């Protein structure tokens, strides 16, 4: 049997005295990322046993709202792409992409 390779992704959250995130950083050695700063993160994992998604949504208190809107838009576009790769459901992917365009239009993200 082939030896299993493990890859580790590390997230660090620096909190203020009220436990509000002040600093986020992440490392992924296999990807060449070492203690890279971030202002926001969204993490979802699938709990197959309970058939539910578990998530962590964090952002630093100095994350600008305009950047948060862009972050959400890019995340939605990325989720559409991932949905297509995972399901090959072209019709729903197109619907999701339409929503992403609507989202960007309403937030005036596209110039």
C-alpha cells in the first residue's frame, strides 16, 4: 500500500481583549504559503455523519466594508466554479453565475 502524504494548513487568529479578531494569518507549506496575513476568512467543512455544513467566518476589525463586499463577490464566483466542478450541473451553475452578476451590479462592484 502506498504511503499516505499529509498536508497541513494552519490558521492563526490574534484576538484583542474582547476576543475580537485583530490579526489573521495562514500557512500552507505545500503551497508555499508561510504566515501570510489575511483580513478575512470563510471556512466550511462537511460533517457527513450529521449531514451538515460547519463553518467559521472571521474578519479583522480593520477589514474595510468595501473590501468585504468584493471578498464576498469573489467567494460567490469561486463557489459557482467549485459547484460546477463537483456536480457538472451546468444549468444551476449558470443560475449561480447570474446571481453573482446581479450581486456585483447591486453593490456597484463592476465598473
